[in-house]
C-alpha cells in the first residue's frame, strides 16, 4: 500500500506541534520521522507518545561515534520500539556491525538499522572539501555495499542514487529510504540532490521521507494526499 511508503518528517520545535501534526496526518503516513531538532527539544518521551498513537517512528539521529557508543545507542533505540533508526556508514564496518548486533540482542525487537550514505545537502564540491575525491555516486554505492556486507537493513540516500544502489546490492529486500523529495512546484531549500515522489518510486525507493512540503503547507493533509496520489499513479502504471 502506497501509504506505508510515506514517512512524514516532524522537523518542528516542540512535541506539541509534532503530536498535533501526527494526529492530523496519521491516516496518510506509514511512519513519522523524528530528527535531531525535535529529539533534542523533547527527548525519548515524544517517541513514546507517537507510538502510543499507534504510529511507527523513524528515529533519524545519525549515530556516528566509536563502536561501543553506537552499540549502546542502537540498543536504546530498539528498546524504545522505533521501527527504523540511522547510523553513518562512514563510521566503518565495525561500528555498523556492533549496531546490528546490539539490536538483535533486544528481545522481540522489530527495529531495522539504516546507514546514511551521503547527506542530500552535499554535492561533489562539498565532498571534495572533506577530502573525498570519488564521484558522488561512487561514494554512495561504496558505502551502501559496505553496509549490506555487515548486515545493515538498508540505507538513506538521495533519490538520484536509488537506481545505482538497486543494481549494486544483492538483497532485493534491502531498504532504500529517500529524503530530498520535493513536488515539482516546491523549492529545494537546503537539499541539493532532490526528485519528485514519482521519480523516486520509479527508481525503486522503499520509503520516501517528506517534511516541509507537507508540514509547512497551509493544509498539511491535502499536501500529503497529493504526494500519495502521485506515488499511487506509479503503482497503477506498473512502475
């Protein structure tokens, strides 16, 4: 069902705003994303409150630390009951492996681990600034293959690299979560590698993450339904 592929990003200042939006949008969202902004303001309680609404939560805190610390954070995320959470693939294979192991040790956990490849705000020039000389797509695919090799459930990448990752990984169930989703009429803002919902689904994305085009709209519910409609057209067309 298309609805299950839509993750709505609750990048707002307060838990009250987040819960109000969740109540408005829970019938059209497969999951809600909590990122650093909201989690820093509200802490784990906002995750618990969303789960109490029978909503699934994608905890996008992008853990990147020594393996021991990331393993502890991974265990805590799984114990909270989130459906997905993120770590940085650039932390290396040992860090990612320890995160997967920590989640597997939490009883009855259904939590899946995603690895961040290259942030959607970055482009080739930004990579070069931090000493990465391979092309953007090469960097993304390399990190995705490393993540798959150590048992990570999927990756986060821009929609522009989805097709390349699908060709590179061997597991057809490997999750590809794509932020940088913008309807054709909206502005890219601080994200550089963007695509429409239709293009991302056509490329093979598992989930689309959409924030400001929905939550910043005058009518968030109508904006969310419009995005679902575009996603659904691709399914009906057999894309």
